[in-house]
């Protein structure tokens, strides 16, 4: 194949400049500021700033709460990613086999995707309200004294349910599209070889869905880590108290609410490093197992 | 023709207004008063603008307290700060500590020929936003204090009166209310009501260094037997069904009182206006209870709420305008209006006297409780506190109190954690000021 080549090599770089400029201004500059700020203790109004070396990091990591927040974040991310993927896959499999009214069914499932996280959080508040929430009433009827905002694990349950519910539609769209791109010939061949539905799904369809699933896994992990902020903020009504928070929410609490710029910069640098490690692990180790057609 | 007359009148009024407009000084006021409170703020601004033609004040709602403070800080760093900024009690140390960011309100008023005497302000209000020497730095604005509301019918049904002490609550009031089918009590803000004002009500030191007002390093004195006993009692009350805890949210604890499930509720004197609208039953209010075993002479509580700060870096005309607005705001008439509309206490003695003379408290005796409690005899430790990173310290309190009440942590462990983390935060804050 003939390679397309620009005659003057500067020209492609010129074309890239707007993109690079945007990345530099909106990504690298703030990231650089966060790294710089994490080594200083600064008066919020910017009058004085003292270089403190690694103190912000040691204060952060040795804080009694940081480790438990980190543990919760990991657990929360795993549970949210697992359930949003599993339920979406289940729904996609079922939707794939629906013949009548399939479009309506799919549209209805996708609607939730258009809901902004804070609005999803508001639905959560209504569903789990201590006095009038339908979910609270159901839980109480089976003897579970559900109390959002009072009991740590009850609040965590509400956070997971709302976060999963919000994320299912996008997973569903991708899974459904992935399944519909599995060639008919493959399906028919599988049908002849293996009459068992579940076994056929796990041996034939699912491996072919692996690229989609892998992509969604990354999307879901970043969703649970970062995009659930709005849901958490609304469910906690801005006052976390003894309720579980994620690392990102803690950055906001300390930096935005508490005006501790150095401490929250250090926390965001730690997060950046975590995400970097996560990305490397995912692409170096997990992607090898994914079969692209 | 009507239209012509109208057009002529419009042209004339523009011509008249134009020269005046050219000399008018515009100032902005960033505040955190949403809902009904925001409407009252807008009315006050409109009244000020209508009262004179030299200055024009524009109030801007910037979200809740924390958001307003953060927006103000960001604006200040960008050189775009408003003339007046509302900062809440817990943020006071942050803004007062940043000495170049604000013009002390006492200096501002004196420099601009507005008479000022701190004795004009009621005693519980005077010192909270002042420096160690008593110089007023921020102008108290929406000032409230925690008081105890009660459902009149509920107490009658149980055959009890509102308790004066926690001993009375524990042995008489609460059991009677419980057998009458109520959850006896709830509260809406543990750091404010059960911590800061607990120390003030019992005249106990809350922090070293003159409760933090002095220069130098401050350490919190929260690990104190009296407050630990209070929280141990609260935990046992909750376990025995004598107290309701509905989480950290303010409204979550107020709602059961409004639904008449909870008979007594510790809230803000500033809740009075809202409660009058939302509660469709007869309620009244009285002082915050105290522990007789700790003191037999309970002292005043201090104000919560927020103050207005004049930001630095403004022109002399703008400062003059801000001073004139403060003169208008602290006038007895404006303060009485604010007090009546919102339930926040009037900050000057003159306004309080005006409300008394007007017979307002004869109609609504509960509206006077807050100001009466603020003007109770004070003590060495009742003027307030000044601690940096205090928003985070409050978050730590809420978290540890939650664990304590859930039974995940012992009282001793929870208070030891608060003490340790708060002191760490205070030391960090001291370094930001260095």
C-alpha cells in the first residue's frame, strides 16, 4: 500500500497544534500545577506559600481515614463495575433474542443514559428517603432497618444501586451492538455443534464480545472512580459525616470545601499515579487475553 | 396620545437619570442565602439602592457557604473579588487569617465617617468576628444560635415541661415523652450544637490560646470529660429510644420534628421563620439545656451563621459605598426587618429594643429565645472560637460522632481521634500562615 506523505513535514505538525495546545492548557498545565502545589502548604488566598517537601503526602497517607477511604473506593469500583457490566450483559442477551417490539424495548433501556449523575442522585434520595422512600419501606418490610445517611453500609448500598442503575444503559448499548455484529454463520454453526444455550454463549458469543467487554471494563472502572462524584454528593447532601466516600470525593472535600490546597493536590497526584498504573496494567496484561477479529 | 406621553416621559427620565448614573458607584455582594433568605437579601439591597442615589449594590447568590467562600478565594486570587463577601462561622479563621484579603470592618467604617461603637452590638455577637483585642473584623450578618424547639401538644400529652437541664431530660422529660409515643428529641448539627456551643454553654475552654483568638499555635481541647460524658449519654439515649439520630444532614433531623414524630428539636434560632411556615402545629422554644453536674451557672451561647467581609483592593469610592451599606444594614430598621422575616437575631441593641417596643415578642415569644440566650451572662470562654481548617475539623467531628453513635467506636477512641486529627489540621493551618 502506498503511504500518504505530506510534501512538507512541518505542515502536519501545524495541523496538530490546536489539539496539542488544548491538551497542554487543559491537561498538562493543571496537572503540573497540582504536582507543584502538592509540595507546598499555601494560604488559601495565596499570600504565603511554604515549601514542605513530602509532608502533604505523608500527612495524607498517615491520616486515619485515608486508607479506609482508599479501600472503600476499590471495593466500590469493583462492585459497581461488576454489576453494571453483568446486568447490562444479561439485558443485552435478552434484548438480542427479542423479536417483537425490540426497538421500543431497547429505547426504553437506553433512556436512563440521558440522566445526569446529580439527577440520578436525586432519584436516589427519593427512593431511599428515611421517611418516604419506597426502597426504605421495602427493606423495612423484610426486617432490614435501612437508614440512608446514618448507617455506613446502608449508604454504601444506596450509592452502589444508583451508580449501577445509571451505568447499565451505556454498557447495554455496547454489548447489544457487539452481539449483533457476531456473524450469523458463526451462530448457526455453533447451534449445530452445541445445543446448550448457556454453554454456546460462554464458548462462542462471549469470546467474540471480549474486545467490547474489555473496553467497557475500562470505561466502567473510570466511571466508578471518577464520574460517580455527582451521585455521591447528592446522596450525602454535601455533609458526608460517617458515610462512605471515594478518593475523588475526598479530594473535593479537602480542597474545595476545606481550602487545604496542598493536601488535596497531594491526593490528586496520588490518584493520577493510580490511574497511570491501572492503565498500564490493563493494556499490558489484560489486553493480551483479548481476541480482536 | 398616550404613547407619545409615555415616550416623552421615558426620554425625560433617562435624561434625568443619566448624569446621576455616571457618578454612581457599583458594588457587588456575594452571599450564600438561598430560597426565602435570598429574597430577603434582594429586598434589603433594593431598599438600600432606593434609599440613596450615589451607590448601587448588586447581590449575587454564589451557592452554599463553602461554595461562596471558595468562589471568593478563587476570585481574589484572580483579582476579581467582590466588594463584600459573606463568610460563615467555620470559615472565619481562613479569611481573618489572610490579613491582606480584607479591610477590617471597624477600620472601614471609621475611615469613611460612619460612627462605630462595638457596644452597640449585642454581647453574644460582638466578639465572634473580632480579633484578640476586640476589634471587629467582619460585620455580623445572619446571626443565629442553637435553641430548643418543642411541640407544645406533645409535651402537654406527656405531662412535662421543656427540660432546663440534661439531667431533667434524662430522668423526667424523655421517658415521659417516650411513653406518650414520641421520640423525645433530635438535633441538627452536632459540631455546632453539641460541641462548640456545648463548651460555651458550660463555660469550658474549647481551644488553647484564648480559644484560638490569640496569635501562635492553637490546640483543640475537645478531649474533655464533660463532653465525652454528654456523648456517652446521647449514645445510651439513642439505644433506649430517648433520642433520634437521622444522620449528618440538617433537614433529615428537622423533618421528623415537623412530622410530629419527634417532640423536641435542637435547631437554629434562624430556623424560626421557616418552621413557622412548615410546621402545622403549635411549637415554642426555649434555651439549650445544660448539665447541672458540670455547671450550675450556664452561660451564653455564641452566634453561628455568617458575617460580611469588606474585601481589600477596592477603590476609595467602593469602600465608601460598602461602609454606607453597612451603615444601612446595621440600622435598627433594617435589622428588625431581617429579624422578623428570617428569624435571625438582630445584631444591635437598638434593633432588639425596637422589636421589643413594637411588641413583636408578645405575639411571638419564641422568636426572642435566641437573642435572650445570646445575651445571658457570659464567661471567659463564651465569645467564640477561631480555628483554621475548621471546615475539615467539623467533618472529622461528624465522622467520628457518626461512628460513636453507630457503636463502631468507643467514646474515648472517637474523641482521641478528633483531638489528634484536629490538632494536625491546626498545625497545618498554622504553617500556611507562616
